[in-house]
């Protein structure tokens, strides 16, 4: 299936010039080129026009004021209507070359991804995953393992070459023996040490117990929903909905497609206990 998909995409790329991607998706305009390049291009376009107009007008026997007025009006009109638009169109690739180089550098720069995959609880399982990722030049920056029924859920932060896509990483995790792999783009914030992040959220809840719902959602990367909202039974069965007893009302967290692990349930329960203890002391 990969071959047909590539065959469909490649002609579309070839039919567009390299600078086409620089145009704004909203207004269609290109970024302002560097002043030096734009000046050189305008001079190269205006100089022949001005020389031709001067040669045609100066040799006439018209009064000097008329010559000056005619030269000024003619060259200005030709530059505005002909020279500058033509220069921006014909020399577009050269004018925007610096921006194109920066764009290409960004495209090949390493990108950060967050992945979650279930592995069998047996020796060598993680090694097979890392070997499959290494073949693509992907570096594993951090791993957090949580035991679940029938295996171990590994949460990974990956540094991948810029050319790799979500599908590439997903296939590598699956070929390495992982079950139910999921991949998301992420930011350097994902590299914050997990225990340090949890302690920071705990301190936030201890200082203000009302922060519990927001801290719990941030801790688990989930969304908070109202306790009286009807819940999808299938989502409950899959473990994508977590109910935590809390005061004054239960805390309900939803994370579609990413079931909560027992370790995560224990963490947020401890956070709720800390909030209750802090509220009783006030």
C-alpha cells in the first residue's frame, strides 16, 4: 500500500516550484525578500528601462520642464507596472533563496515525538523495539514503563530525523513487536523528568486543593469532564475513562484511544488524597 501512496504524492510535488511552499496559505503572498537582493533585482530591471527612456526623450527638442516631467512620469509608471512585478516573478527563487534554505533546514532538523506501545513482559522485548527504531536513525531520549495486564506499557520520547512521518514511526514500533503503538508530535517539555513534574503538580495541589482537576489532567495528559456527563460504556470498558473519588465531587478524566494504566490511576488517587488532606488543614 505504501507504493501507490508515494506514487500519488510525488507528481504533486514535482508540479510545483520549490518556492511555492513559501506562499501564505491565507493571503497567498510570499515573505518579504532581503533588502539587498530586492535592491539589486530592482536596479537590474530599472536601469535598462531608464536608459531607453532617457535616450528617447533627451534627443528631442522639447522644453526642458516637459522632458523632466515626461521622464519622471514614464520611468515611474514603467517601474511600478512592469519592472518590479516582473522582477519579483522571474527572480522569485533567487529573491527567496535564504528563506528556502531556512525552510529546508527545518525540514531535515530532528523532530520530537511521544510514543506509547505495549510490550510483552519478557527479556529482549524492549531491545527489539529500540533496534527497529535505530534502523530509522531514531534516538530514544526517555522511557517510562508501567506494568499492565498481559505486558508492559512503555511511554517513549523519541528524537527522529525530520524526514520521518508518524506512519514511519508507527510501523517501526509495530515491526519491533509492539502492540497498539501510538505516536504524537511533542515538544521539549516532554523531556522534563517525570518524578520532578509530578512533585511540582503535588506542590501546586498542596498549596491550593482546588487545582486538583487541572493538575490531574496535566499529570496524565487527559481531559477533565463533568461527573454527571453520560459516559460511553465502550470507552469505560477500554479503560479510556478514569473515575477518581475526590471531594467535593468525583473526578472524571478521559483520554480517548489511550487507556489508563494502574500506575497512572494510583498516581492521580494519591494526588486526590493530598488535595483532601490539604483542604482539611485549612
